[in-house]
């Protein structure tokens, strides 16, 4: 039986014109804007430095796919929206991804899914998994990238801590049920300074949300102070991190903190009078009423000393809404209302940064070992670092200066282009219909200057 392969397709006509389609455009990519990410990496040297965090035990004469190329494949792939290793069985033939990955011969194929899978399952068997990585080196790299992003030391650094859930649907190692999230999950710890990511630590869910926070904060603070000895550091987190160990460490190492404090009957009684005042104000004005107060407070068992607590007594149409924060900062450093509204409430922005991690597939932790899943979490964190640097270095003053990473991917990186490769150059013919050429041009010149 003769097999007919059709390459031209006739569709319904448009008035007097025929409408036809055919697979004859040659090499076409949907990721033309990714060249901007390549320029960002040229500024940060992220991929080159990340390669130094790995040990490649393969025989050099037998290596077909260089380590830095494979790391670039994974990180650029995540930034461009390709979440699975299976995607790379097609992407390995993409000349643009070969260009991004640093492949000298763009006609040679990149690593496929099996090779990349062996990269992620680090050190499992001596025969097939000969590439390992140092978590300590990757951790240090994340903080170094933050330090290098400042031309001069800031007066104050606010470190935001938070935990989130990554649901699990298989039988991954250290899989536990978490009652608050009502699912089997991991409970990674994230630490940000503004929009920049300093820590992404994978943890099982059978422990307190603040577990390991002291160790992570102490190494970050030490690394920061090696560069900026006099900088003021403030920790900010919700009530899940209001723990004696963390507060005691801060007090012993001259680090300030502002932590949420869970309400209890004792605290409710202490702010009885301000709460009554807020109710009267709400009744008289018909609008939400806030009254701020502060007092010295110590728990009966868990705290080693009394600490300053700032309370917001608030009355709304739906009822009372008291909130509490505990802090090491004095009233002279931060008055009660300013401390709560300007400093503490700003931590809500960190939740958007965590959502961006999920846009970069930080929840794809399906390997059967914790070290492999931690590496995948690192890949997502490093893809975010590239995207955040693109936003910070190239898009200041544009309408996308605060855009989330999925918006940048969709509007700035996903540009249709024909790729033409010759002996002397690689030329991308970007779509003439692209609607944000001016922003693309501004980003280009910002990165090239």
C-alpha cells in the first residue's frame, strides 16, 4: 500500500484568495526572545559558575555532551516553559537552544532525556551516574549573585523567610502527610532579599515550618557580613517562624527580627481596651478602624525573656481582626504603626515570589531520592535568578519592571523567529508582527551597554 505524506494543506479560502499551509519554513523557533536571557547570563556568568559546583567523573575523551551545556539546557528550558525532560527529545534539535547552551556545532544534537536524567540522579551508581554536585557550593553561589548585584552596600537588608507546600503524588522519599495543607507534600524553605532568591532548601513535611531556619540564616548572614561587615540585617516572617531558637540566635548575633505572633487568650485580654476603642471608632464612622498598641510580653514556657510585641486592634464589618508581631526593634527604631504597616505587611510580597517558583516548575520533584529532588529545586531557583536579573537589569522603567516571570516568558521570550545558520553568522528573523518591539529594544540596549 502506497503511503502518501502530505506537505501542503488547502484551507477554506478568504474571499478571492486561496489559503494554503505547508511545512517549508525551515528552522523556526517560538523562543526568539531567549537571546536576552543569554545576555543576562553573560553579565552574571551564572552557568559557568554553576558548572564549578559540580564534579564530572566521566572520561573526558568519551564525553559527547559537556556538563555546562546540559545545565544550560535544563535552566533555559525551565525559563522558557519546558518542564519535562521528555521535552528535550525534540528540543535537542533546536538550533536556538544549541546556541543558548553554548554548543559550538549547532547542527549536532544536544543531550536527550536519558542523559539529562542521569545528570539529575546524581551519584546513584558509580557506573552510570558519574556527575555529582555540592549543595554548599550552590547555596554560596545564590548569595554571591545577590551580593554582586549591588554596586555599594545597602544600609539595611530585609531577609524574608517562608515555607510552602509541594504536593507529592508518587512514592518519593521522605513523603509525609501535612495536616495544614491536607496532603502528602514536601515543605521547602525559601529565603529572599527583596525579589532576589538566597535559599531554596528542600525539606520533608514531618517537621516544624521553621526547622533548619537557624542554620540557613546563620550561613547567609555570615556570608553577607564577610562582604558588608556593617550592614543592618532584619529577618521578617510569619508566626510559623516565631521560635525561641531563631529569636535567640538573632539577639545573640545582632540581627533584628519582625515575626508574626499567633493570637491567644492572654494576648486578647491584654489588648482589650484598644479593641474596645476600635469597636467604638468603627461604630461611629462605619469604616474599618485600627488602633495600635505595644507592650512587653513573655510566654509562660517557651520564651527565655520578655520581648516587645506590637498589636493591631482592628474592627471590620465582619468583626474583630486583631494581629500581633514580636520584634527586637525598639520604639525609637520603628514606631508601632510604622513597624506593622510599612515593615511587617510588606512581607506579603514574598508570596508572589514563591508563586513564581511554581511558574518555573519547582513542584516537579518526582525523582526517588532527596538529592535529585533538591537539584531540581536548585534548577528552578537558578532559572528564577536569571529571570529576576532580566527584570532588574533590562526592564527598569518599562511597564514590565514588576511583571511576574510567566508574563515575561509569554510576552518577551516567546517571539516567533526563523533561524538561519550560515558559516559566518546565526541570524534570527523575528516576527514583524511582534507588538512590543520598543520594550525588547530597551531591554537589549540595557544589557549591552
